[in-house]
């Protein structure tokens, strides 16, 4: 099978790339998405079935690509089918790091759950229902660890969160369910030796073009220039997956029409929700920190935050329980990077500083 455009991967970036292809007027039959998942691209944060793809696009699902030959513009699936493309967008994302990767004993036991794809979410939901009011151990205190601990508590589970330090002390923790969230790693293996890599990802320019002609990389897998900090970075979050996908497709269409578009100028944006709490963070978490607001656990509002200050300027801002306007204000601060005269004054001014900036 041959297509003008192929998106390899069926995750968040693939879905948003497909949508941008439709906006740009891709013709029926020109674009294919090849994904090893059995379902169309969906919003991974919600792990819901809010499918993202527009019509007229060939969805080649349940199809894992096991070999990529960038020189001959060919992809080969596990079942031996060959797919040719003129332009390729690599959107293979990340895969979970498993306990077996650390050589942990018993890591292949039953009822150990990881969460990356929708079938894993379905299996976890089944286990939660089957072990009602049970005991859960959560390994890892990152995003998955924190968000799933809250979800398990809401389902009346008794939850213990462990770190590698505690695990090494030899204690045995009883559990009906073990959820593991110890990080992800970008899926670049198919392209090893064929493409330039940096910082664990596929190196791109500001238009997500890789070192290989007609090959783009977007989302978790791309290491790209972050203009704001004059640095090359990789970002594993949805906001960037969406925006990088849109930028790459715009760049592809612009170059086909002899036009140019602006460089990608990304402001890092992260968020999370647990119980009835919800925070947003913009910018960079480097330098000194200044805490503001009411962070007491008993606070009725839970409205507090933190600024990060580097070289006398605010470079990052975190806010818990902000309103949409307040979140907009902290985003602006992180983008504009206003100077700070006194850290004490900044702590006292708190959110007012961002709103007035
Ligand atoms: P993504 O992982 O979405 O997609 C990769 C796709 O490629 C998958 O469909 C995969 O099957 C496919 N694929 C890989 N190799 C293949 C091969 N060889 N052949 C065929 N198909 C292949 N971020 C955030 O900012 N806020 C949030 O709340 C959350 N929440 C969240 C929850 C959970 C459970 C996870 C796992 C992750 C998040 N994230 C998040 C992170 C966010 O979802 C992540 O950054 C994006 O999904 C990245 O999008 P990509 O399209 O790059 O990869
Ligand atoms: P993460 O990188 O956020 O956290 C990994 C955690 O595991 C860290 O706390 C680390 O200290 C810990 N850890 C590492 N090795 C360990 C070990 N051997 N034993 C115990 N703990 C160990 O990764 P994650 O939570 O697994 O999430 C996976 C991916 O999904 C990431 O890319 C993340 O950004 C993304 N994600 C994002 C969100 C969000 O943005 N709200 C939500 C869910 C997932």
C-alpha cells in the first residue's frame, strides 16, 4: 500500500496531526495512520474514547510496524505488509518503563498494572471492580503514581505509595493490586542508526523536520529547539503533543506551497488533577522558589502557588486551584519573565504580581 502521507503511531500527536491535515485540505486517500492500538487516536489523559480522527483518512489499526527503512521510504508490519510513503510523521510516543527493566524479582506477577494504553486502563478498571475495598500498592510518585493513588482512594482502596528506597529495605507490603508508574521512554528503536538522535529522542528543527528528508517527528519522541530557553529539549505532555503535531503539518503544507511559517515557540505547560484539587504550571522550574498563598492542608480554598526565579526574573509559575483568569495570568508571567526586585515582596504580593504583570 502507498500513501502520500503516513503518520506512524495512533496517539495524541497522531490525532491532532490528522485533524490539522483535514484543516489544510488533505484529499481522501492521501493520508494513513498506522497504529498498533486497536482503536483510533484518543485523548490519553482522560483515557476516554473521545476519538480524534476526521473522516477520509485510512486508519490502519492493530498494526505494529516492526521495521522502518527510511532510505527506501518503507514501513513493514509484524504481519509482513509493506507501506510506502512520500512524507512520514513519526508519532510513536513513549512506552512505560517496566519493573522487569530494573530486574526486580517477581516483577512478572499477576495484578501488576501499568497504564499507557486504553486496554490497560480497561484491565485496571476490571481489577478495581473485582477487588472492591482492597489494598493497593503504588510504585512511583510521579504523575501516574499521584493521579492513580487518588483514583484508587476514591474507589475505597487502602493505598500505600512506595519508593525504591523503601522497597530495598526488604519489607513486604500486602496488596491486591500493584500499580507501577516509574516513568516512560521514547520509542525510537525502529529508527536507530538511520536518523539523528539527541537527549533520548529524535532530533528535529523548529518545524519538527528530522535529519532525514521528508521525515518529521512529533510529540513525546521529538527533541526540539525550545526557543524561549535557547535549548534543545524533549517534552512528555499532551499540550506539546498537540501543538507539535499541528506545527509539523502546517510546515509540510507550507513547504509544498513554497510558503514558510513561524518557528515553534513553546511555553512549557503541565497540569494535573487529584481528588478535587487541580494545578497548572507554566515555564521552567529552575532557580530559587518563592511560595505564596495559603498552602495549609486545612485551607478552605487551597489557593497557593510558587514562582521560580532565575537571574532576577520569574521563569516559572505554579498555581493550585486557580481560576481560568488566574491561570492565564501565571502563563503570561512565565512567558514575559518580568524582573523581580525583592523575593519577600513577591511572596507577599503572590497572585497580584502575576495579575498586574
Ligand atoms: P502517544 O503515546 O500518545 O502515542 C503513540 C502511539 O504510537 C500509540 O498509539 C502507540 O500504540 C503507537 N506506536 C508506537 N510504536 C508503534 C509501532 N512500532 N507501530 C505502530 N504503532 C506504534 N500529559 C499531560 O500533559 N496531562 C495529562 O493529564 C496526562 N495524562 C496522562 C495519562 C496517562 C495514563 C498517560 C499514559 C499519559 C498522560 N500524559 C498526560 C502524557 C501524554 O498523554 C503524552 O505526552 C502524549 O500521549 C504523547 O503523545 P504522542 O502522540 O507523542 O504519544
Ligand atoms: P514520571 O516520570 O512522572 O514519574 C516516575 C516516578 O517514578 C518518579 O517519581 C520516580 O522517582 C519514580 N521511580 C523511578 N524509578 C523507580 C523505582 N525503581 N522504584 C520506585 N519509584 C521509581 O512518570 P509516570 O508517572 O510513570 O508517567 C509516565 C508518563 O506519562 C510521563 O511521560 C508523564 O509525564 C506522563 N503522564 C503525565 C500526566 C500529566 O501530565 N498530568 C499524567 C500521567 C502521565
